[in-house]
């Protein structure tokens, strides 16, 4: 596993150490790793959303497609065994 060295301010380090003390994370390294993984996931999710929005804006649904989607959604809800 590669090693990354990062500088953080004392306030952030204290908060990381609190998480370690409470058992939320096993170590400072795990906390940093988890934070970076979440940042990457969020960034990827936001990029997918931007692409989806651009696709819908470039080829918007017409009224018939909206009606069909609405009917399908209502049908799925009716099929649920509430």
C-alpha cells in the first residue's frame, strides 16, 4: 500500500483523534482513507448527475413519455404489498 503524507491543522487532528478514541475509526490513517474514499465517491456521483442532467436537457421527455412513466410508477406502487 502506498503512503501519503498530509498536513492538517490541530483542530482537525483533534477531531480525528476523537473518532479514534470513540472507536468510530481504527486509526488516523483509516480516517483519512475513508474521507478520501467518500470525497471520490461524491465527486463521481456528482459527475454522473451532471451528465444525466445534460442528457435530459439535450433530449427532454415529451408529454407521452411523461404520461407513460407516471402510469408505470403508479402501477408499481399498486403492486406493492403494503
